[in-house]
């Protein structure tokens, strides 16, 4: 049997008396982070009731169109004539190589560009429908991010950090504001029914926020919501009696386990599901839409119908009071064109362009665009040099995204990249800046949306790390946060 002296025992079990003394001094000085919500003084929410904004909001809902894979900015929205003049020549300073089969050889866009609208925005032939709405869009050509891998890039786009473990934007906004319709979730996810994008459910995770604020998947094939109704019809009143009895059991179970957010969320979801039995089928019934509206979204064309259906559902959901709707493209990373950029981009653009443009047009026609933020973005952009002769590698240094509605300035072209489209150089906008700006339009000061975690107060923009700011030049408001 091993024996230890008192000094050895203290050194092994408590890292020594010095460690204990330092902890006491730090704690006495009030330098240790709060361990509980009560100590932090920050209110903790556990319901979906609509909450007050920090200041008057321009928007009350968000539709997030995630273009997973990394759309190429210089082949869609940011033409670079120098690439054509210097085709095949090396980039003078070299570029950040991510994958093999790259050569430092400049690749001109294989797609033709034209200027559209009163704003004179350049749009490539891949997006004929987007070109028809440019005067309603706010283009940010100077976005940049922190990682060249797909999953890390998507994490950054949604959470302001490349690693998993932080809540996504939709979770933060639904946590801070609740929702206007208590019979539907605050945060709904519409993905391709054929599969998940890279990252899967991580892209709508609540992380350390209460589990009630994670994204709820709705299906666009078959029953929109799985297991919402019992498989065998029940006699009148039986379902209500069952739910009432279950609620009593759950309340008793929770009483003995206070503070367990996943249990609280499960109970909330049971009750929400009961209310959704009446509301959800009506909200998602696309047969109520006119033929003209269905055709606007491309539901009459197999190539555009799946994505168009998700965009039309998104409009119906925000129209019904849902706070945040997230729409993804086809499974995997369909905007990821390491070769055959013309053919690959034409395919995914054909699938998504009509639905996205229809969404903006339809919201505007119904008077909903002013109060709804539509945002279109991938996780990063592409390099100006060639990979595999006909494609482009990932590029974290520059990409383009666009907004519509919700007080973002229409017809604005903001920021610039260098002459090759490699780096954002003028009016650079970071991902945390973007999230701070969206929060601002929703009536939220991104610094005041807080949740205690790991001894500090976390925010949607990760402001303690990122130094995020609201980009006032993008916003059609008279007063901006900072």
C-alpha cells in the first residue's frame, strides 16, 4: 500500500496550498466569474412568450438562406476583369492554399456578367432571377471569415466561433425575443428531405441555451411534422385527457428536478405539440396558395420545386408569427466547386435562384418585407486561382452575402475586394459584425443579449472576443448602435 506525507497529499489533491491561496484571493477580489444565473443577475428564459426588445425594432422575423458549400463571389456578384486579362498568370503575391491540385494560376470567370437595376449591380448569368430583384437587395461584397473548412466555416457563420459548442443565431434570437405565435415553434428549420448538409443538426443547435430554443425541423415531404398526430384516431376527448394526465406527471417529475433545461424543454415541447396539431397543418398547407404563387416559386418545375417549396413554407411561417426560419440547400455542400465551376454552379444556381428571388418578391407584395430580414450567405468564398484546371478552392478572406428587407438599405453595394477578388479591403465586414447588425434590426443590442456560461456572460456576437460592431452604413435607420 502506497503512503504519502501530508505535503505530498496536499500537492496531489489540491495542487498545493499556493493554489488554494490564489483562489481565495481572486474570489475575495470578485474576479471569479458567476457560476449560476442567480449570481450573474441576468434573467434566464424558459418559454416562448414574446419579449420586449431593447429599442424599437425594424424587423420582427428572419429567414436565413444558407448556401452551404461556399459560393464563388467572382463568379456570381463580384466580377474581376483583371482575371481575364491575366488568365493563366500567377497571382503576384500568391494565395492561401487549402487543398491539393491548386496552382497559382489566375482563373477568369467562365460566366458572363451584366449590370442590373437602378443600383447597377453586377450579377452573373447563373442567377437570372436574382438579377430581377437587385434594387431590393443589400449586397455586402466585403465579408470575411476565419476558417477554410466547411464545418468550421458554417459554425463561424452561425455562431461566431469555428468550433461547436455555441448557440446558433436562430437560437439566440428566439431565446431573446420568444415568438408571436404560441402554437408554433420560435425557430424552424427547413432542410432538403433527401439529407443533411455538412454539420447536420449542429447547424441549428442551442448549445448551452435551454433546449427549447434549438431549431425544430419541419419536413417538406409527406407529413410536415413527424409524429404530430396519433397513428390511430382516438375517440373525442381522449387525446386531451391523455395530454392533461401527462402534463400532471411531467409537472411532478420536474418539481423534483428543478433547473433541468432539457426536461423543461421536453415538457414545453409536449405542450407545444398539442397546440401545433391545429395550427401547423394550416400554416404549412401549400394547397391554399394560388397557382400563380406556386409557379412563382418554381413548384411546377422538378429542378426548382424542392427549394422553392422550402422558400414558400418559410414565407407562410413568418406570416404565421414564427420568429426565425432557416432554409438549407441540397445535402452536403452543393456550392463547393473544386472543378467544373460552370457546370456545378449552374446546377445549384438553377435549383435555388428562383425560390430565393420569389421569396423576396412575395414578401414585398404582401407587405411583409419591411418587417422580415432575408439573408443569403455561404460559409466563405473562393480563390481567384485555379484548382483542377476548372474549379476554385476555398477562400476565407472574401465572400459576398446579401440582405433584403428588415431595414437593410435596398439597392446598396457595400465594400470592395482587391483587384483579383482575393481579399476584402474596403469597408470590411466580419461575421460578428453581421450578427450584431441583424440583432440590431430585431431591436436587440447584441451586447445585452447575455447568458451565463463557463464563468462569463456569453453573447450572440461573441463580443468579448470579437469586438463586434453594428455596421450602420448597411441600415436604413437614423440611429445605430456601436
